[in-house]
C-alpha cells in the first residue's frame, strides 16, 4: 500500500485553503486541483510498504511524538515548483514555529533512516500543495495579488499521522492508519490506531 507521514488539518482550515484554491481555479485554463479532504503537510513520503512494516513505522512516529511538543504554523506565501508555460506544483509556504517542525522532520528521517528506509537528500521545504500541472490565464505576479493569505488561520499542529493513499473510483483518497499526539515530554502519549494495524 502507498503511504506517507504527514500532518492533517481540521475541516475549517481546509475550507479556507479551498477558498484560495477557487481563486486559482478561476484564473486557470486547466490543472489538477487537490480535493479539499486531501490538503495536508507531508513530512515523509514512504511509497509502497507492506502491512508488516506498519508497526515499525508506528514505533518511529511514537518515539518522535514523545520528543516534540505541539507548535503552530502560519501560511505566509504562495509559490510553485517547475516553471515555463505549465506550473508543475502550486503550493502554500509556511512560517511560524519552523524549528520544532524541522526537528520533527529530522526525528522521523533519522528514525526511519536507522531502520534502512531511504533518506531524503533534498532540503525539507514544508508546503501545502493546492494544484498541479497548472496552465494559468494570468501571470504568477498577478495571481499573488489576488491571493489574501491572511484569511488562512494559524495552524495548530497537535499530531502526526501515517496515511494511506489510494485511488478509489478515479479519486485520490487519503486514510489515516495511525495518529500520534505530540507530547514533547515522553509521557502520556495518546495514540489512535485505525484499520487494525
């Protein structure tokens, strides 16, 4: 099964992101737009794993959640990967408490890396993908002026998830398999494990 480790958002935050996305959609000729339920922040893409690997990955997540406390992020820019006539990925960039975010990322990278999982070579660039393969009607500078990032509330980061990604009836669906609350003190970690894993 195809999986990644990430930070999920509450529905109100997702609705605000969708509102910004609708402005992008109105000013695009074509593109692939993220479904509202799939807005998230990726910490590590794992790709295909077996059911037998899930407990090992969960242990790394639990250990990481013991060490990092809750923190807050703020959407502070809109940007893209890949230029030319088509934007490969349009995203929202993040500011705020980046130190604990980066520490959480490093804990997960180190924990999984020590178990033989492939380490990410590129620097971590936290972002929320809102569209892909985008052909705009206007240039990016004009789009920036239309987007009011102040409408996006502060993001309270309280937990991390192992998430399954699958295609169901032509739509990408993300399902949390396990969720670990960030405690930061090594005690009383509340864990919700779904799907019988």
